[in-house]
């Protein structure tokens, strides 16, 4: 039986899984990162320890990494990462291969999450789709013809930075009104600062959950915040459907439990924005793999790469 290792590289922890040829996670490990682990040498050390702990007696075919930031997949380099400011043009693939003696593949973390769902989760069998990770921000991926679309230099799929309102809030990328400033934890925080909801602290760790509970109880301002997020998501997806004419939209991420509060507004705006023939029959799916999506996708994203 062939085995693969997938590691979801987060800002505070590494989530790793040993994946079999049937796309099942058969063993998991989590490693929390200290400050000294976030340097190039530090992360290489922790990744090596994690791989050895996870593999046991198996001989993995590949070690795959899902990393936030700008990834040059072809030469295995992290150009920059918001979670790891010390990494600049970090040739992580080359250096980790030298330590492990195994083949290493890397990709953007959102690409890996969507790849995992496309290979083994809610979107399995769907060859053309737009994938959104709705969390602290909004990540994304595009799959066309069963292949991840990376674009000219590997940066395709930044769906969270589509402008949905040029007069909207300032985004961390430097632009105004990106989708991320509406349909994410960051977006809900903006909304709460401008239009507070009694009893909800915009900076509370469980703010999205608390705000969703308020909306479900009928609190009108809370309902409006999720409707605004859904409208922004519908505007972005409607425009993308006009361009790509795909038949599937996949939603994943920590904000997913609040999706029912955004659904009506998203569908209405998507219908308003896209041509009728383009939006008709489009499936909106929600992820089914949870935290395992990133691990499975990191381990097996190479299966969705062009044959180049």
C-alpha cells in the first residue's frame, strides 16, 4: 500500500496526516510552534521531527506541504508568507528534501484544502469548480478540467481579493473592499465595529459563533451583517461564473456553520450578477472533511497538477 504525508502549515501549529492510496487519513499528529520554530532552520527541524514521528514503519511516496502565502510551486520556494515574516524566497522544498531523503511538494494552503475536498470530500468527481475557504480571511482555489489552476506565476486563486465594493473597508492587501473584508471573520469584525450588536465583542475569540446565535435568535443587525457577507460572496461568485462558466462552488472554512445565514443573500446576488444561463444549475457545496481537508490536499495535490 502506498502512503503519503500531508502537512498543513499554520501560524501556530502544524497539522499532519499519514494518508493512504484511498485518500484516508490513517494517522495524525499535531505540533505546536514556538517562536524559535518559525525561522527557516526552526521550521525545517520541526517538520523533520513530525515526519519521522508520523511515518512509523511506512515509506511515504511524498511529503506535501500546504503553506499560507505566495508559493512558487515549480521551484519549491515560499516567496513570502504572512504567518512567517522571516521567510523570504525560502527554498523549503529543496532544503527539506535534502534532510528527509524524500520527494517534497508544496502549494498554497487554500489550494490544498480545496484539493482535499475535490479528491476525497464534498466535491469529489467535480472537475470544474471555484473553491472558497471562509475563515479569518478568504482563501480560494480554481479547479478546471480536474486540474488546479495556478496561473502564470503560481498566484491564481486569490479569490478573497476580488473587489466587491471599491468604497469598502481597507484590506490587509492594501486595496479597498475586497471580498475578504466582508465574508470572513475580518469582515464581520469590520461590520460590528461600524454597527455594534449588544453583547458581542468584535475581538472575542468566538465572535462569529456568538454573532450567528444572535442572528438565529432574530437580532436584526446581526442578520444584516451575515446578509452583507452573503451579498459580497454572491457578487464575487457571480462575476467569476460569467468568466469561467463552471458548475460548482465549494465553500469551506471556520465560518461554514454560519453559511445558512448567508445563503439567501448569496444566491440572490449571484443570480443578479451572473447571466441566467451561467448561474442556472450551479451547485453550491459545503466542505465535509473539516481539518483533514488540508492534510489530504497537501499529501495528494500533485494528483491535480497539469501533466507538464
